[in-house]
C-alpha cells in the first residue's frame, strides 16, 4: 500500500508545487505528529466527534506517512507486517489476552 | 489500502488477543499521536537517525491508522484521495509553487 | 516562574554536560511534544494511571518548557498571563459557560 | 511555580466558565500534547519562526501543565527538581558531556 493511483496522485501534487525540497524525513516526521495531534483534537473534550472531520484528519496523517515511506524507499504493507511479527513475539496470546498491559510489564 | 493480507493479519492479531475492546476511536487517536512522537524521537537531536528504527516507528503509526480506518469503516486510499482534492484547492499551483507557506497566509 | 532555584538547577545541569549546544528552539519544541506524548501514554488505555508516573512525565514536559523559555528570553508567568488575556476575549463568559466548544464555533 | 497571581488568574478563568468539569487529568494530558504540536508547527518547515507566535504556543502548553498540576495537587517546581535528581543519575557528567545520546545507549 498505498495503491499505485494514490502514490501517483501524491507524487504529482508534490511535483507540481516543487515541494519535494521540503520533504526531508525530519520535516515529514514533524508533520506526522502535528497532524496526529489535530486528529486527537477531535477527541479533546468529547468522545463522539464528527466522523467526517475524523476521517479528514486521519487522511492527513496517512498522507504524510505515505510521503515518508516514499522518501525512505519502503513499502508500508511490508514494514507493517514486519513490525507485526515483532509485536506478536512481545505479546504472546496466552499472556496478553484481554489485557492492555505494556509488554515490559507482562508477567514472565 | 492496505492490502487484504495486511488487513487480515492485523485483524487476526487483534482477535487472538481480544483487544478490539480497547480499540475505541479515541484510544486509537491517542495511540497514533503517541507512536508519531516516538517516530519524531528518532530526529530529536539529530537529522540522520538509524533507518531501520525510523521504519519501525513509522510502521507503528500506520498500524494504528489501519486499526482506526477499520473501526471507522473507511478505506485509507479513498480518504487520502478525497482530502488531496481539498488540499489541491487550498494550494493552487501558481501561488504555492516552491513555497512552504500555510494556505491561510498565501496572498490572495 | 519557575523559581530562581529551579532555573539555576536546570542551568547548572545543562552547563555541566555542555548540552546548551543541543537546545535550539526547534529541538526543544520537538522535545516538548515527545515528552507530552509520554505523558499521554499514561492514559493510552485507561484513565486511572499511577500518579507518580504522571507527575514524572509532566515534570519532563515542564522542564523542556523552562529550557525553551530560557532560550527565548521570556518569563513563563508573563507569557501565560498575556495569553490568558487573549483567551478571555475569545471565550466570553456568557457564551462559553459550561461548554467545551471551540471559539470558532461559538455562536455570535 | 507558577506565581500565586498566575494560579489565581487561571483558577478564576476556569471557574467563571464552569470548565473544571472538563479538566480531567486525561483531557488535560490530551490538551498538552495538542498544544505542544501547535508549538512544533511553528518549526514545521523552517527553523526561524515568528518569536511572538512561539511564545504564545509555549504559553498554551504551560497553561495546561499548570491546570494539570492543580488537578494532581502538585507543585511544578517540586516535581521538576525531583525529576532532575533522577535525570542527573541517568546522565553522569563524565559520560554524557557534550553528547546527545540516550541514557540507555551510553556506554557503561
């Protein structure tokens, strides 16, 4: 992921504006956390925000994630699945089932 | 996006651990910003961090974005392209070209 | 604020380690959001975290805020009170009372 | 810290609007990270933002930190100094001098 159509649309958007010069990994990492906080702002004072607003803010986070993946030269599906394998090992089903406990605090 | 394989892997991971109960939109929004800040931490004091570490932290952000999209019932490609259309309108090529100026501050 | 004792303790801590070189406004801004996300992590899956842990994470946020105020040459009490005057104007008591509505969405 | 005048001004501001009901520790933690990201936004694409804008965003972060300290019943100077003592132990001068290396990666 994302689809070739999405990759091409974002690439064209950036190229038309000559914005690749601003897309250093660090600037993109800042942008991801800035957009993630705007997503959280939907939930700042209540837990039932406008769905369309939430979708738009989530889209902003993912847009910068796609840009960063492009700059890093990685595929998002690949790194998500690779990380999932690590997370599976940290959270064995028999210890983690039904519990939101950080792996560092799961009993051995 | 993501690929059906990734969606199914994340769904199974969550189901095996009975973790869907923790995946409210608000909790996932908090998780996205927490992981985004861990990604930024790679760049806290320098701009050339370990690439593998950056990829792993980016994967964590995207993983929670996929979970949130699932809970919201939306497709990430769709909302990214829909938002891109709005952003295109806010940043016309002739005004935004080569400039990292917020749309609210672009001259009319 | 902070107290002269706190200012001096942080100044000495930084000087002993020759860390002022890392304390650019941008690096401190990144550090503040990174520590703020660690504070939020206390509340990621539950709303009743360990009080001492919350205090320690809040202390980290405020520590970097003090460093940034020092680099900017401003007093935190002064800028908080100056901003409060602006916020008072945005949220008139008669409109904002008992409502967590953003000022941009308060009825005129 | 903060000064009694600042504490009283923030307390009165909140009381007049009947907003204490929204100031749960979790909501304040969300608010701190949201404001911290707005501070970071000053540095999103450049490292020389408008000083007044930076001061105002820093003030927002500290305002919520003061609210959270009030709800927790702690003094910010006290917790900052207590945390500093721990950080001193993690970063001995002879190992940390002039190096922005995380304590977990300092050589023994």
